[in-house]
C-alpha cells in the first residue's frame, strides 16, 4: 500500500547474567565501615600558645571544627557537649551558654544536656541562671527525679530552706516514688520540723498505701516520743487495709511496739487477732513471733514444750548423723540454755566436747575450741561454779596438742579468770607455763597488758626482754617497749631501746621503727638528734619518702636562727642529687613535684623557676620484651623521663666519645704506616702517608652509647 512505511523489528539485547568476579556483600560493607570507625588515630601534637594572636587563631580553628561537626549531624548531642565544655575551658561562659541553648533547641528532652548545662552554671556560681534552668527542666521533664534532687540540694546548700520546701511541694504534686517522699521527710527532720514531717507522712501513706510505709510512719512517731500517736497510726493502718488485705508484717510491728511499751496484754490480743484473720499459709513469721513473745512473757507452757521438743529432736538427728557438726551443737546448746536447767546444759556441753576433731589440723579445731570457751563462760557467769570453771580450762589446755599448735585465747582467758578469782600467783604461773610451752606474740602481749594493768612495770621490762629474745625482728615490740619507758619517764632507757632496735640485722617493718624513733626525738625537743637520725637513715636507704619526710621535718623544726626554709631547701637539693646518681627517675619526679609545691607555697619566684627548670619531660620509647628464658618476644612502648640536667651532661659525653674515637683511629693509622714501611712490596700513597683506618663498628657503638 502506498503512503505506509514498514518498521524494522527490534533486536533483543542479550544481558550477561553471570555472577561478578568479585562479590561484595552487605555484611562486608558494614564490617569495613565498622573497622574504619574503630581505627585508633594517634593523638594530635601538643600546641603551645605564646601570644594572643595564636590564641585567637587556635580558638577560631577549634570553633570551626566544632561547628562543622554539628553541621554534619545536629542530633549527636555529644558534639554539642564537647563544644560547650571546650568554650567553658576557654572561660567563655556566655558562648558555652549559647551553645547549650542551641542544643536544647535540637533535643530539649535530653536529661544529660540539662544536667551538664546546670552544672556549668553552678560551677561558675551563676545561681540565678542555675535556678532558672532547674525551673525549666522540671517544668519540661517533671518525671525525671534527678532534676528535683539536684534542685532541692542546691537550694538547701544555699540555705534557702523556704525555697527548697517550695520545690519539694511542687515535686510532691506529681506523686513521685517513695524515695522522693522520704527525702522530703528527712529534709524537714534536719530542721526539726516534726509537724511538717507528720503532714508529709499523712500524704505519703495515702499516695503509696503500702504496709512498710505505715510502719515507717508509726516508727517515726515512736522514735520522737509520741507513743499515743504511733498507736493510732497502727490502728488506722489495720482499719485501712481491712480484713481482706491484712499483712503479717503490720501486726508483728504493732505487737513489738506494744511489747516495747510493756503492754504485753495488748501485744497478746494483737497476735491472737492476726492469727484468727490471716490465713495459715501467710502467718509463719507471725506465729514464730507470737511464740517468742509467749516464751518471754506468757504462760503457754504447752506450746513451748511442743516447740522445744520438736527442735530438740531435729538437733539430735543432726548431731547423731554428724557428731563434728559444731554449728548444730551450738544451736542445740543455746536451745537447752533457754530452758534454764543447769544439769541438762552441762550434760549437753559434755556430749559436745567429747567429739574431738579427728585431725591435728588447726582449722578443724577452731570451731571446736569455742565449745570449751562457751562451757567455761556458762559455768562462771550462769552457774557461778568457779571450781568447775577452773577444771574446764585445765582440761581444755591438756587436750590441745601445744607442740603442733595452740590457742592463745584459752591461755589468756584462763589467766584472766584466775585474776578475777584474786589468785594472781596462779594467773602468772599459767602465762609463764604458756610462754615456756608454746611462746606466741599474742601471749606475750596479753601477759604484758596484764602486768601493766597491775602496775608491775619491772615485770613488764622483764617480759619485754624475753619477748625480744623470742622475736627480735618484731618492730612493734620494740616500739611498745620504748613507749612504755617513755611513759615511765626514763628517756635514756627508751632511747637506748631504740638504738638497739635500729641496729638489729633483721626487722619486719624498719620504716615504722625509724619513724617512731624520729617522732620520739621530736617529741622530746631533740631536733639535732632527730636530724642525725635522718642522716643515719639516709646512709641505709635513699628512698624518696625518707627525703620528703626529712624536708618536712626541717621545715617544721624549731631553729634558733629561723633558717628552717633554707634547711628544707638544702634537703631537697641533696635528695635530687642523690636520686639522680642512683638513677631513680620515678622517685626523682615525685621529689621534684614536692619541691615545686614547697617553693610555690613558701619560696620566691626565682627559686620556683629553678625548680621548674629541673622538671623532666615525659617521652615514649620502645624496648624489647625478653621472656624469662631470654627469648625476644617483641617490642613494647614505655614511658621515660628526660631531665634537663642530664641533657646538659650529654654534649660533654659525646665530645669525650669523639676524642676517644679519634685516638683509636690515629693509633690504627700509625700502626699501618709502620707495617707498610717494613714490607718491601707495599708503597706509600701519593701524599706520602697511609690514610687513617675508620672502625665503623666502634663508631656505631659510641653513637649507640650516646643515644642510650
């Protein structure tokens, strides 16, 4: 047909649906992104600002960086907080305030943001700003208790009691949790406002109607002497909960309250009423408390017998199954003692102590030995049979294997018992026998305390001498001996004791002994002797604490010419030189810090500058990790201190090393020239001399020594 054009058919394109050679999964993308986030960047270099222009430039760059971070993601509150804290550190409080306000426009429900904002205002003593912020915070977020706590605490610290009370009242309108109410009550009690506290309790128990809150209310009335008020609170609580929601805790507290008031009939009625109205599956503790009350004040002998016999049977079964279960014996004996039958108590004690531990290990005897102690105390205090008590102590001491272990407590209790019986000779004989059989530090100290109470100071001296022969390394004994002589007024003897003590070859706590010796001389006003003691101590040790104590002593010492500051400064200088020669870098840093504080407080600016010039800088080094077998396991980074004084010495050391190297090279050159002249085949160089030989290894060694 004319006028019509034919269209060519479209050729279908073949798509390559084969998988790509490199497959990238979503998991891989997320993992790589996380790894980039976790990359630890090195800390930026520290920048020292020396003039206002640099400061402005630094502040401009920091602000630009903070603003860029905020512009990238406004919802990250951490960026806002860092920005505001940095402005505060630059003393730009107004700028920091502006940043916080901008952040609040972004997220006004962020609790941390409000807290940081108000804490900044309080740190800068902007009380009214802080108060306005707290008002805004508690208005916007009234359920955040932290705001209310801090708000009331601030008002109370400002002694604005009325304002704090007003804030509490605003808080209580929101009916917060029980801790908030208790805080309000404690606030009123701090200012002796009992009527206000009572009104708060009335509102509290209505908002939170729990049994424990009613009990707190009643105890509040009882503790402040309002007995009738406490009784009315308990009665109101019983009426409030009714018969359907009764709780045994309320009745137990009510009954114990009446018991404390000696109203045993009222307590009995309360117990009976509760037992009649509370189901049996919820009154176990109530029945137990009722039984205890009746055992104390009632006549229900039948109930007591049933309960006691039942518990006796239970304990009998336990001790029959395991005779060395001494905890069960203790409970059994306590139950029998409550009955008051002396013969039964003695029979139970005898059965219990007959179960001697089978092992000669002391840990198995610790609980067993208390059976003997309780037995002896019962005979002495309850049965009042002194002869039987004495026999118990002696039998117990015969039973203990003293050659393997002993119990100093038994020896001391027996001696004290004999003292109470006014048999002082037997008490001393007992303690002397103990020291002869099994000497112990506790026995010596107990014997010495006994003689001190008896004012037998000559015997105390003899005991101290024996004690020190037994344990000459015990510094506490030397100190106590010297203190005794000091109290007796024999200063020369006390000083001689200290001298003998510090000259001992072995001491367990020598630093404590030297400190006591120095304090003794200071207390006697012997400043020069105390100074000599410090010098003697420094001959034995150069510990930094000794130097610091020495400097403090010189500063506080009474000198006739009032040169204590200069003497203390001289001690610091000596300490620095000593620690420097000893190579104690950490101790030297501590010393310089103390010296700097000393000069800051007492010295002048010139002295302080000298000390600051000695302060080291902290550097990071790498060192090899060598195992105990001497195998290198890698490298580790450690911190080191470089002192300016040491750096001043280094150029001289380097010059000396270079001189030695030049001398070695010269000697090597001379030797080669001599050998060449002797050899017929070798000829000299064009200049007529042999070039010097350079030892690369030696040069490297010298450089390495210089850098180390």
